[in-house]
């Protein structure tokens, strides 16, 4: 990796850490950059998972004010996120690399659809809250636990748009401020990324240069995302994510 490639990975890490804290889908920034500098898809994915852990932690710290009073909710959801993330990471290692090459473009495409649909999902959540006079389950109930488990398994396998899925599930099933829900989303992302990363440490091959660059960049980005989360127009972020995601799909299919 030459100096310009290293700089590109670092900048991608900053962008991913920022976007993950605000919306989710930062993997759509880092993953194609890692492919572009020559990493194989599986090595890029596991290196990315480990590198994004500091960014998830940084974003969670940046949203610590919104986490107050949510200890029980965080513990409940983190437990199933851990199990799901571990299952997803195991699937990545157990399935042949050719399966990853075929599955990932479809996962990225699904992630892009979720990113594009996020405004409509948010409006649906708001309409549901306006129509419903019931307080709802404070932790989302068994439906949310099952949904978080499945989406965490997806995150352990390939985490693009994982945060968007979390926001959609919790927004629909928990009656609470979306900023507080976003704070929980950052904790769950840290749990899944951390679980997958620890698992990969023992069974997978990393590019440690990429890991360090993404880790530094994502930690900085996590703090930026926490500060910009209420100020930056989400439309601009979605446009960047979709552009980079389409580039990743084309690179995987044509490369």
C-alpha cells in the first residue's frame, strides 16, 4: 500500500466513522476503498470489521448524553446483538469465499435500498406514533429481540446498512426519541463489530495496515459524527453512500 492508497483508506475510515454514528452504512465507504487498494473481499471485510470498532465506541461515547436512563434496554439488546454477530462472523468463515463474492453484491444492493428508503421509513414511524396512543413496550418486546438478532447476524457477516436496519426496527417498535434510539444503535454496532473482530482474530487473515488506518480514521469520524448528527442534512450523506455503494457493486461484479 503506497502513501496515496494509505491516505485514501484513512479518509475512508473518517467518513465511515462519521456516517456510522449519524446514520449507519459506513462500510459502503470503506469496503470498496479496501477492494480498490488490492485486498480480497473476505480480507477486506474482516479488516474493515476490526478497524471500525474504535469508531463505533467513539460514536457511542459522543452520544453518551442520549444513553442516560437506557441501561436495561442496552443490556437486553446487546445480549442478542452479541449472539447474532457471532453467528454472522462464523458464517463468513464457514462459507466458501466464492459464496461471499456472490452474496456481497446482493447485500450491498439491499443496503442501498434501505438507505434510499430511510426517509420514507422515518415518516412511517412518525405517522405510527401519531396514530397510536399506547406507550408500547419500553424495550420492543420479543419481536424486536428477534429482529436485532437477525440483523446482527447480517452485521457480523457484512455490516453495510446494519445501522439503518437497527434504526428502522427500534423506531417502529420502541416509543422513544429517535436521537436516543440512535445512541442505542451505536452501542449495538460496537457490540457486533467487536464480537466479529475478536472472532476473526483467531480464524481469519487481516491486513493490519488497513486495520490501523481505518481504526484511527473511524475513531476521529465517530466524534465528528456525534457533533454533526443534528446539523448535517441526511440527503447529502445518502447520496454519497449510494454513489460509493454502486461503485462497490460494479467493482465486485466486473473486477
